[in-house]
């Protein structure tokens, strides 16, 4: 999606600059407007890149949390020295919940 947005920004900026040059001369106003368009385009692209980086960090943190939570629960259930059928079923449920959460993030494009 960011590639589409980046391409749109590029095309929009180029179209505006071409329109301003269409009268045959480029005034100071045209040059200032072109500079403003370039700045807006570059800031938009930089914002998209920062958001992607933050999204990746957030998903890494969520994945690590799910892993730690699942491991902690499994350890807690084993702490009494035996792993009952109920413990095994609960551990399996926790693993499924963790995996489904991670897959959900992947499908939503969060990763």
C-alpha cells in the first residue's frame, strides 16, 4: 500500500510542477509551491516508512508477549510435579491461541 501511496505522491507532485511550467515561465511563486510539494511528498513517504518500522516493532513485541505468556502458563501448570490431562489440554489451547494470534497479525498485514 505504501508503494501505491508513494507512486501517487510522485505523480501528483510531477503533475502540479508540469502545470505550473505550462505557461512557459516559472515564477518565484511557482518555485515556492514546487518546493512545498516536494517537502510534503518527502514527509509523507518518511511517515509511511516510520509507521512501517513501528508496526514491525509492535508486532515483534506482541509475538514475544504471546510466547512468554504461553511459556509461563505451561511452567505454572508443571510446577506441581505432574502434568494432568487438563494441563495438557490447557497448554494445547494456549499454543493454539498464540499461533492464531500470530497468524492473524500476518493476515492483517501487521507483519
